[in-house]
C-alpha cells in the first residue's frame, strides 16, 4: 500500500469519485488543507511518507522534493508542470506526469468569456448598476477584428478555430507551428512582430519562457486600443509596463486568470477599472475537473502498477 498526497484545491475541498480507484487499489490518500493551496512548509510536512503525489498548481520546490524520501511520482491534474522544480525531480529520480489536455476546453471557453467581457465592458457595467449607477462604456464588436494567438498548442489552436467562427481574422504565433493546422482561410501563422502590430486582441497560451513575452518593448509595438488576455502564465506579461500602457490608453483593457502569487497580494492592476480578473478558473469547470482528476489518477495507477 502506498500513501498518496492529494492537493488540488477543488479535490481537497469537495472530494472526487476517481479517488475511489486509488483506494480500491489499496492506496492510502492523504489530503492537504481542504480548499487551500499548500505552502512549501505543508508539503515538507506531508510528503516524506508518500510514494505518490497528485498535485495541483502549487509551487513544488526542490526543498519539498528533497524532504520526500519515498516519493516516486508526481501526477499533475492538468498540463502545466512549470510550477514543479523539474531539475530537482530529475535529480531525485521522481517521475512527473501530466493529464494532457484535460482542462483545455475550460480554458478556451474562459478565454472567450474574458474577450467578450473586455469588448463589451460587462463586469464594469454590472458593477456600476449594482452601485446604483447607469454609466455606460462604449464597446467594440469582435466580428471583423484580428485576434493574435500567442502559443498555438492544444488550447491556442482551439481558440483560433473558434475565433474564425466569430468572423475574426486570426494570426497565430508559435515557436514550432503545426503545418497541418489550417482551420480556415481566416487563419495563418505569422512572425511575432506581425502578430503584435496587427492584432486588435492578443491572447496568450504559451508556457513560461523565462522572461515576459509582453514587455515594454513588445507592448509598444501593439496597436493603440489593443485588448490583452492572459489565461496561461503570469510571468508572460511585464505587469508594470502593462500598467503604464493601460493608464495612457495604448492598451484599452486587459484580463487575467493567472497571477504571480495566488491569491494576488498588493497587485495594483487588479483594481484597475480596465482590468478583468478571475481567480484561476480556466480549468475550474465540472467537466475539466473530472477529466483532470481522472487522468491524474489513471497516471498514478499505471505508474505505481508498473513500478
């Protein structure tokens, strides 16, 4: 029997039927604090006796992994693994598995929710009415607009495909573009410089790359009035540079589902009246959670069964 640490917030708070498969296989489940992202200290305390770890989006440091003397496998309930110190995991011979594509549809649909929220200022209007006001902010229609998709993996390609059905022209940028992907004559791959210069709306679906993709220089090359959406990784955008561009009107609005610290602390951008912020809910749907937990559990069972 192996001890399995389970940390995704939705699972520790509400449980999940897929965990029964772990128990049926004779494994003991250990939960982190219900509904909360575990800290490094909590991981250091809980991991040492665990062989498996069903992980959420919390940072997993080298220190936490070094404390986990028996740990053999980390199974993410999602695709992203850049929250894990992969060099330490490799050094310690800890396998890192992903539930690839599990939350893709949830992130795609949230992207369009944020896009329309910015284009029509829905949260701004809602907040005004609830305060007793009737202040209207003129929006834009997305039909005929150019959408720049930065990062054309599973999520980015699905965003691009759906955007063409909205009547948008789509420019895609990826360091390794898929030549087989051509969903519509309205889509084409383009150099990053062209995507920045020609897009009315930019949406980020790239992994972290060590430095912001949208820094002051990149933002200066965008169209005046551009809308910016980030449902991928917080460090893809230089927040200070974006704040300047929002204040001077060059960037008309921005939306974030990801933050450097979650929940964000002392982040002035989330209080900006041209910013829409959501609490990392891209994959937080019934369907995405089910797919992610199912995939993560199956990955654990396959690995531990073969170990």
